[in-house]
C-alpha cells in the first residue's frame, strides 16, 4: 500500500493513508475501511457508510466482470500477493485488449454477486484506525469531499 497523501481538494488537511474498501466481514485497520455499525448513526456516519458501500459495489462489479471472463478468479489465488497482483493486472490488460478487438459484450458487463466470505477475526480496532475512518467520514461530509448527488 502506498504511503500517506492528502485527499483531493483537502489542501489544509492532514495526509491520510491509502485504504482498501471492506465490509463488516473485516476488522477496522489503518489501511482497511469498514462501515460504522448500523445502530444510532448520525448523518455524517450514514453518508460515510453510503459512500463506502457505493465504492465497494463498483469494485465488486469490476471484479465480477473479470471473474466472468477469466476462470482463474473462480477460486482463491493460492499465490504470493506480488504474483496475485501480476495476475490481476494481466487479466485487466487482456480484458482491455479483447474489448478493443471485439467491442463491448454487454452480457459480460452485468455485475454478478461475489461469494460471501466468512467473518475475519476482528479484535479491538486501534485508535489510529478509528481516527482514519473518522477523518474520511468528516471529509466526505465537507465541502471539499462532498459529491453533487449527496
């Protein structure tokens, strides 16, 4: 994961770590965002959960398209992370090549559901991980991070 960087339009804010979008199955870590628990949410936390959910759906859809085309993604990749990254990048290059050569096959672009995974042992979240999530939540609700449709 790359180092820290300021968020777009957040010139006066603190640099934040790059994050991976997760769901309730994962624990909260400095580089892994998960939604706030669903009870007693204020508007800032609801907006954060909505934005995180939307990002997660896009990722799942993109990966679903790759998995529909390339069978290698139908089972867990039992390789080192660096090699898994090469496999995913290679599939993206091949996907783009095939789309340019053959055009878009809209049946392949329908989002498919990915298999659910078991909950990962979470333990207690660090204060730093909570601070990162809170910063993103505040940013998503600020003029700098707000979206038109929000």
